[in-house]
C-alpha cells in the first residue's frame, strides 16, 4: 500500500475519533516554526497513549524524550486530579518550545520538564524517590534504549506499563547486520524486554501518516 493510502486512512479515523483542540494543533505548528524535526507521534497515536494511561489509571507518568510536548499533552491530559508527569529532554531548545506549548495547554502545573541528557537526569529521579511511575513512555535516542529500559525498571513497580516507540523502523528491525545504531538499539531493547523475568510484552506494527513503525508494550509483573 502506498504512503498516500496510509495517510488517507489516518485522516479518516482522526476526523471521526481524535479530538485535536487548539493547544494540540498549536503545539505541532509552533514546533515546526521553531525548526524542530516532525518526529512527534501522529494524532491517533497520541490518543492511544492517552487511552492507555486512562485505562491503566496512571497517576505518575515518566516520558523520556519531550520534543515539542505534543505527546506530553496527550499523556498529561489522561492524569487524574493530583497526577504528575515528568518529561526529560536533552535539547534545551526543544524543552523551551515544549514549555510554552504545555503552558498554553494549561498543564504547566501538572508537567515538570527536566532539560539535560536523560542518562544524567534519570539517576536524579531515583535519588529523589520520584517514582514509582505507573507508565513510562520511551521516545528518545534509540541507541540508548537499552539504558532507558534499565532505568524504567528501576523507577516502576509491579503493574507499571513501559512503552517503547519507533521500534519497527520501516522493517529494518529485522536486519541483525544493520550498521544503523538506532536499529541496533531497538533490537537490543526488544531482546532485553523479551528476556527479562519481570516483564511480559508484545509489539504492534503501525502504518499511517508517520510511515511504517510500531510500539513495544511491556507490563512489569514482579
């Protein structure tokens, strides 16, 4: 199927099922205007994250990779009163754009943006006893995914949900000889999930306006 068809199908379902208000639309527009890469989740994927957080009853959410805050808005809007989301962003420019987008969405008091390399800020969260988090969304630099998984396990509890984004990579995930560090990072991440005694997981392939990709969803069981 051509990309045009995938995008048209996304448009059809988004028009019927996904409510994007001015804050979400402006988050995408302002991120593009600031020169951020268009790597945010698609609208239907944002709504999926929102529904997963709501079904799970998440009160504390950790996001690794903020970009312009589009997925952050979707996740934060799933939180009940008193809920909290911490999002980690390595790029100061992205963090600034996200901060403005979250403030416009009325979420500045709900979301804490921590700028700096996630592998530097994650140990701080552990020392501060910021967890356990009920849901962790990993959507940052793929070569570091195995390290992010290790930290996600340290900062969660039995019953927590860990979601890894962009794991299919146009099918390149099946290429064990790939020299792309992003592919190798995703492969190692998935292998670690599969082998971990505290996790039960599955993966979903997705097609749509963002192309051909997918998620890994892992439940912390013990």
